[in-house]
C-alpha cells in the first residue's frame, strides 16, 4: 500500500487543535493588512515541542530550546520593518519581556503609599522605560501576532495554517524556523490513555518518525515564500554537511547552522551559492550586540533580493 501523504498523516495521527481555523483567519488578516501597508511578514517559530507519552498526559518528551533565538530575532525583524507572527512554545522567552526573564517582578516593585501607589525600581529593571515604550509602539501598530503551542501536534497544524495564510502574500512572506522540533512521536492510536505505571517495571518506548514538515511547507503550502530553517548539532564536524544536505533535499532558501554550545556567538548562514560565517567578537559582546541582529540583517537582505528576482 502507498505511504500516506504528509497532509494525510498530519490529519490522521496528530490531533487538530480546535482553534486552528480561527488562528488561520487571524494570520491571513494580519498578513494582508501589513502587506497593504508596505510591510513584509515573517513567521518565526520558537521554543521546543513537547511529545506526550500518555493521552491524559503526565509524562512527555521535550526538545531543548529556551526560545531566546526566536524572541530576540522577532525584535530585530520588527526593527527591520517586518510584521511578525510569533509561533512559540507556551512560556518560552518572549520578545521584549525576555530581557527581564531572570527578574522576580515583585522585587522590582515598591508600594509607595497606603492608597496603593506602586513604583518600579529602575535598578532592578534597567532599561524598563525604553523597552516598555518600544513594546507599546509595537502593540499599537499591531506588529506582533503571538500564537502559542506546547505539543508537537499543535505546532505542526499551526505551522501548516500559517503557511496557508501567508501563501496569499507570495514572496513577501518569510519563514524563520528556529523552533526545536521533535523527530520522534507516539501516534495517538498507540498511546496509552492513562498514566504509565512504574509498578509494571522498566519502560520501553518505540517512537515513530515525525514527517519532515519542511517538505510540504516549501513545495505545497507556501511555495513562493522565502524559507529559512535552522540546523542544530552538538558535533561541529558534521554541521555544514547536514546544512547543505537540508538545502539539497528541501530546495528552500537558507539554513542557519549552529552548534549547541556556541550558538550565542557563532552561526553559519548557508544558501545554495554562499556560506557566511557570523561571529560575535568580545567588543560586540561588550556593546551588547547580539548574534540575532547579524542573522536578521543577513536574511532580510537576502529576502529583498529574492523578492526582486521573483517579480513578474
Ligand atoms: O532557543 P535557544 O535556546 O536560543 O536555541 C536556539 C536553537 C538552538 C533551538 C535554534 O538556533 C535552532 O537551531 N533551532 C532548530 C533546532 C532543530 O530542531 O534542528 P533540527 O536539525 O532537528 O531540524 C532542522 C529543521 O527542520 C528545523 O528548522 C525544523 O523546524 C525542521 N523540522 C524538524 C523536525 C520536523 N519533523 N520537521 C521539520 O521541518
């Protein structure tokens, strides 16, 4: 029997989130509004996906990602004139608030009077005024559309919905797939309903392969968009070969290759014709420059050229 298509697999084996159509409509409206205002639109995926082991989930497998890459990139895309759909893992780092993620909010506030007047301690929350001002401008101009996922099934269906929503704006759409997506899962039909009992002894798991979502995204769902995937390895010696192989396989526009330990200071942006190393120097670090600023600058220029080449 022929293998089912990825669309078929998605529909059969991954529960469809109840709000997916509503989210698709809001993404379509967002994309059309911003392109009519002359902006390009980027979908950023960020954070790790969660794979449940039981349908009434107590235990799950998780993919590592703090969400920092996606959250900081969202800010730089907005500064570059894009509108951002931020498809992120629930409670992973978020644009703007990421800067204060290590601070206990209650330590930053002081009760000034019996009437309940509260002031913010600027020493605890440095730069709060600047960040708050920018955050409010972004909100006012509706430049950021946040969409949350937790489980792998939600991620897959929401990314498909995003791709279909943005297919209406052609090459003005970019996908920036920084999320850490599980390669393995347990199909709903094989998942135990209740909590797995430790009294049954050691647990043996057999996991299926998750369909590579990049393939239908590039070929079918958003064929005119500029697509950037990320390649994460822990072994630097295989990284570039894997990045080039991904480009050959999926025929998309760029791969940002990074190694887990050095990902904050060094990446390679690989396209079919180029390979650009981006490196933060000690001077850059002192000036609070982040590598995401360089990645976004590189990709927004490539996106501009892509749009020009695809003009009819
Ligand atoms: O969040 P931080 O802590 O800042 O870390 C950032 C990061 C290291 C998570 C990020 O820079 C990164 O590398 N993200 C991609 C990690 C990853 O899942 O790599 P991968 O080699 O497993 O997947 C490669 C690409 O295929 C990814 O773009 C992914 O979206 C895509 N994929 C993966 C699985 C799958 N079933 N379908 C896919 O299309």
